[in-house]
C-alpha cells in the first residue's frame, strides 16, 4: 500500500505555506548505519525526509524554497552508477528524480556544497533539524558561514535558524485519510500476528519461537517490525522493555507480547497478555479484568476536546479502585492517586502518539497545558499492572504476573476508532481462540 504522489505534494505545499516565502527548509536523508564490520543495518529512511519526499534512498538532501521562480522543491541525490548498483541495489538517479519524485529540480549529491549556499542567499530564516547527524550539522553551519562571507557583495545571509520540528512535527501529528488507512492496515496485519501467536503458544516453547510466528506474519505482508518485539513470559513480563526473548515458557504463566508491524514506514503498536496454557488462573483473571476495564475506560476518553492526559487519569482511577478492592492497596482512593501509590504496580503512562515513529512526534503540552485531542491524531492506550516475584507487601499468589493491554486509537470527528480491534482481548475470547 503506497501513497500517491499527490499525498507528498500536498505535504510539501503545506510546509512551504507554513514557513513563508522569506524562508528555506532543508531536510537530509538518514545516513546508513554500520551493524558490524562489513555489514550495514537494513536502511530505513528518516521519517521527516520520507514524509515530504516519498524517497527512501540514503545520501540525499531535500530543499524547499517557497516562491522560487525556478522551482521550489529541489532534490540532491545519488547519480546512476551501474557498477555500484550491481552491488548495492538500484538507484532512482538524478535524471529520473524530477519525474519520479515530482521535484522541480534534481542535482547530484556531490553538488550540494556548491549549490545549497546559493539557495540560502537572501533568505531570512532557515528551517532545519539539528542534532540528528553531526556531519550534516557541520555542513549546514559551513554553508551558512559561506553565505555570510558574501555580505560585502550585497548578499544577505539567513539571520535565524529555526527548528524544522516546530512546524513539520505538528503537521505529522494530524494524519490524513491516506495515512489513517495505511495505519489501519498495519494494525490489521499486527492483529493477525498476535492471533497466530496466541494459537501457537504452549508450555515449553521458547519466547523466540513465538516471536518467529509474529515475524512470519509481518514479512508475509511485506512489513518490517516497527520496533523490537517484546515476548516476555512470567516474570519477564514485568520488565517493561524486555527484548531478549530467550526463555522457555512455563505452564501456569502469562505471556505478554508487545509487537507491531511497520507498513510503508507507518507503525502499529499492540500489546496483548494471555496464559501460556490457554487458561487464566483466578488471580490472573482478576488482575487481567482490572487492566481491561482500565483499557476500555481510557479509550472512551479519546475524543475531540478532551485533553491528552484524560485517558491516563481515567486509567489510573480505575486501576487504583481495583487495587484497593483486591487489597493490593489500602487507603482512600483520592489520597492514593494523589500520592501515586499505584506506581508500585503501574509505573508508566497510558499512551503516546503513533505514526511514522512508534513514539511519534508532536507536543503533548501547549503553553504548559495538556493539549486538546483533535481528529486525525493517533495514540496508543496501554494500561498495565506488574507484580514481579519478591514484591514486598504482596501475597505470593500475585507474584510473577505482568499484564499490559494496548490498542491504537484514531481520534475521529465524533469520537474514536480503535484500529486494533481485530485482536481479541476479552478473557473468554482469548481462551476460545487458544483452544482452537
């Protein structure tokens, strides 16, 4: 599922409208990363760069110059090279780039040091991202200083460097219908993977064997993993970012899986928790139902006009009440919430933005206040409870239980849409699926 060129063109047009005709924006492709000695990690383009260009090659720079008569979108990229392409894969090339990317101009990447300073001339401000690539940061400063040295010739250098993120990331926060469609498909693929994992799971398998089932479904649909999958059985589920996935699964334990597919560079992010042997114990069922109640209650608060923190506040209240009922906490609800007593068992927040990055871009506060939810935003809702072995003041029957239930939720005009609804989360549904 690929975006049409018009989607990228719309984004570029909006970016240039926001920065204004006296500005210029420069975005570099992500550098390739060495994995070990003579092998690179699989290349993944920088999200900002791809968002604006649809171009997934390294060694490229995109320049946006609003109002420039000769052309407003200029791409610098690698030239065609049959010998290198035999070794490392096909390139779009400079000649085909204007048509392929709908760029106004394309130049060899080797010309960037010569031509970008010319594009910077007489522009009042530069929108650029610093801190992602030290080599690019150094080149950017060199370009600007080069323009400054021409001041006696009547050339004006940019006077302001402005974070590109302040504009671009606010654009990325609101998903278009095309983006929402891709994210929904990524979520459906991830749901299929989680269902396969539930049906495959049984005692004495290893965590990595279940992880392999997830990867099978992801790759079958042409997806990558959006992040390192968490497949944690028993006490491992109480390690929030457990990724070793190396232990055997034991009869009577729960298995927590936090895994999502990335489709066309858009992420999904799902967590489900289920019994290794297919049946919840009484204690597991009680804690699971409490987390599920918090999940449902938090999702209900995802709607336009509610502030970002409302789902978290709701989940905390449901969990705190339930923990008191189960005698895992003692005291008055309001006092326990105020003192954050729940953090003994629930130490993370209830969600984050989701998009091209798993922990996607966009501010959570505006002028010091939680921002209001708007249609087009996508966030996760992921309450949990974690009681590791040896937790002080807790009866042994609760030890070794880690539970998280995470869904991806799109804010709509009238409320929300749960993108991950295809993977079961009710106790009876899970047990029925695992019994097949």
